[in-house]
C-alpha cells in the first residue's frame, strides 16, 4: 500500500511538473506607435487563442528610447524573447539574436528587399512584416491638380513632363516667398532615397565591388545630385522653407502646403489621424532615369528572436504565425497601414483586393515593389543617411556647396563610418 501511495504521489508530482513546464510566458518588445501596436496585439491575441498555454506580454517604448534600450539591454542579456526590429538594424544585432531554425520558412515567400535585411551571411535572424518604401511613387493632392487645370491622375513618361506639372502646382505669395511647393522632396528620407535611386537608375552603384566601401563620387551620383539641383533651380521647391525641420513633407501635404511630396505610405495614417476629412489623394509612379525604375529600399519592421530566450522555439513559432500566414500578415498590414513584405499579399488578387479596399492609395505603389533593392549592410545606416547624406545634399540644394564638393564630402565621411 505504501509503495502504491508513493507511486501515485510520484505520478502526481511528474504530472504537475509537466503541466507547469507547458505554461510559457514570452515578452515582446516593440517601438511605441498606436496602429502598429494595436495590429501586433491582435496577432498576439490570435496566437494565444490557438495556444492557451502561451502568454505573450508586449512592452512598447518611444522610438528613441527603444533604440537606447536595445543598445543597453542586449549586451546585458536582458532583452525580451521576441523583438520588433527595423530590418536594416538586424545584422548589427545579429550576435545577440537566435538564427532561424533550418527549414522553418522558405524565405523566397518575401520580397527580396525586406528579406535581405534579416539575412546576415548565411543565417536568417528574423522575418519581415512590411516593405519599407520611400521612393518610386509620389503622394499627390487631387484638388490641387484640378485647380491648376492638370489631368488627374497624371501619367509622367519623362522628367520634363513631371517638372512641368510641378511648376504649375507651385504657388508663391505677394512677397515672392513660396507658399505651396509643387514637389516636396527635401525631407531627410526623400533626399537620401532619391539620391540613391538616381544612382541606380543611371546604371551605377554606391558600393564598391565587394561592398566594403562606398562609391559616391561617381558620374552616376553626379547625375543624380545634379538632377535634384536642377529641380530646385526650376522653382518647384524652396529647400530653405521646406525640409526636415521646416514644413516637413507629411505635415506640409496634409496642410495644403505641398501639392506633391516624396514620402512613404507609412505617413498617410499620421496625416489622416490629424486630418480625417482631407480630400482625395493618391500615389502616382515617378518617371525613371533608366529602363527599369530600380530603387534602394530599407528593410522594414519585422520580428526577431533573442538568443537568450529560454523558449526560442515557441518564439519562432509566433514569428512564423505572424509573418508567413497570409491572413495574419494581411490584417497586420491593414491595421498598421503598411506595405506587405509577403509576396502572396501582392500577387494574389484575393488578398490584394482586401488590402486595397482598406488602403486604396497603395494601388500605384504595389507594382513598384519588384524593383526594390536592399540598401546593403552599412556599419551605421543612420549616421550615413541622416548625418552625412541628408545635411550635405541639403546644403547643396540651398546653394552652399557645389555638386562636386558635396560628392567628395559624402564619400569621405561615409567611408569613415567603416573605421
């Protein structure tokens, strides 16, 4: 009897232990942004409903604080199990991330530009949720086109045709100061990605052969930057009045100070939140310098797994659930107002129609995605973009630097980031 009682107790203890191990709690970190966070929480709720033994707790951080938190927590091993990361950051954190298990996902289901940011060497360190596009199509105000007597939507086969419309859309006050820019392309992201796209479309590259250094002082880069200078000289934007710190593009567009603005579709949700009764607008494809409208693209937001997670297999299961399941990915893109990274959502008409019924302004954007090329693994992307390319080109557009000198400075300073 004593032996039987002991056996029953042992079985009860074993049963309790297995049950306790089955209860899993994961932490997920993300940057603080209402629509993104709500869409992610919906994924978490759906996953927990299918997996009642798993609890996922999301913690969000203001953008700048999130970057600081990642930089301090990850070396200390204090980060969450699942990390919402911008794809272009991933390789710089890869030593602290868990590589994706072999055979978990066929990464060809994603567009190359977003997927390449999560691929470091021969390993994959996360999966993308969005295609981050800052070039290829321009945000346009229908009422302003019609008031200027221009056809809408426009179809620009050449840059001359585009420039003609932009000039007709530009307005100045009695004092000669620009009140409405015909084409606002002088934000930091717009300047940087327009510059890079011009290099690629003119047949060049901003990398050397083995991608160990930048090559910005080239004929193709000169053609790209000179084109930007020519547009300023044509009077379609005043880069002193319109830039990142004065009349930022997203704000300028939704306050009728910009007829067209070069900005990613992510900005639309912010504009409509503040101006829900804004009139008709759309994205329209830009002309190309070459036969194909190739452009450089960041790798957008997605999900990675910490190498310190004690339940990395479950964390990866959630990442797969969130990114490769078409219905789940679609609802996240609709909720966050972002462009899909998953090819099926763009190539399958059933999903595309659902996406465009909620985000109709993406219609002209989706055909551009196949031309996107990942920016490449940079030692410090933010430094190169926002502390080197943007201020140097803005100085050039404002007449303080020559094109030739600007390219010399950009190449020297950008290559110093490798040291």
